[in-house]
């Protein structure tokens, strides 16, 4: 997905303004919507769903690949901790 932004601000800041959380603070190649992170937080707090189980469910709900078949769990765990 292409993301167009103004060069007057950093790319990660532009993502956050668009309610998308970057997976890394510099030169992010992967990002997560605030809605997805909020959904996981609700499931974790109310239903005791682990992040690993959430990532497993995402594979069935919307199959995707991350950077050449990498698992999404290690990327999302760091991003979620920063987001919270």
C-alpha cells in the first residue's frame, strides 16, 4: 500500500496522524491501524486473549504475508508495547 505524505514532517509522524502505528520508529516498512491495536487491547483485557493467539486468528481472518513470509507476532509484540 502506498502512503503519500508531506515532506515537512517525518514519515512515522505522518502515519500516526493517519491513525496508523509504525512498526519501527525510523523508516517503517510495516504499520498497524489503531483500530487493530485497540481491538487486540480490548480482547486482551476483557477476554484474556494472548497476542500469539490473536496473531493466529488474524492468519485465518485475513491471510497475509509480512516481509517474505515472516511471522507477524514478533513485529506486533514490540509495536503493541510501544503503542500502549
